[in-house]
């Protein structure tokens, strides 16, 4: 099996997979809502997300195996644009480094060509925090709901492959 992670656009055919990820107990515990999502609500959200040009919803693949999902939400901020990154790794794939790979792959894709990246991670979610920090993100604070705000300012001259291999080894 090819162990290289790649991203492909999510489709309606991924609805069951995405709902299973969203309603996984660990994902629910890490979410802002702290509740499961119903299938009708999920299908309505998925239909909206797929056709919204400000959202890029991708499925992470290793060979033919779906290992997770990443969502990029494009927004404007006072100093330009920003992309918010959210991800979920499939429960059976957790602990294998896929979260960090998902973050780096999404940043490499950079469909909105933004330099500023944002993520919010519940402070108890140590594996996710570690994935972002190991991918070069910085902690910008903690919001009142207990979410760690992480930021990354992408340097145009530094390829993300250097984060994977080290400076000058790409």
C-alpha cells in the first residue's frame, strides 16, 4: 500500500464516513457543540459545504483508505485573508502521525493563497495541539471556552516540505 497521504475533494458519497467521524465520541468531546449531529443536519451541512466557495472540504487518503478529513474555511481579517483549518483523523488511524501530515498537506494546497492560518483546539486535546505545534504553528492564546487559538504565518519563500525534512534537505 502507498503510505503517502493525499487530499481529494469530499463528495456526497463521503457523507456516511464524515458523519461517523463527526459523531465519534472523541470528536464530540473536542467539538464546540459537545453533541452528536443528526443525519439530516449533517446532510444539509455537507450539501452547503460542498458548494460554498469559502469552504474546502477534503478527504485524506492513504492509497484507497480514507484516514481523515480536513476543512478549510476562508475568511477576511483586518490585515488580509485568513484560513481556518479543522481536521479529524479516523479513530482507527489515530496515533500514527496523520494529523500533522493533514495539516502540512492542507497548507501545501493553500487554495485561498492566504498567509495567515488559524486553528482552535480544545486545550484537553493534547494530540491535536502537538500536531499543530510540531507543524510550526504557535499558540496565540486561549479563548473563554477553553480553546487554544493557534496561528501560522506562512512565509512565501519557505516550502512546507522543509518542515517535513528540515532546512536544506527538501
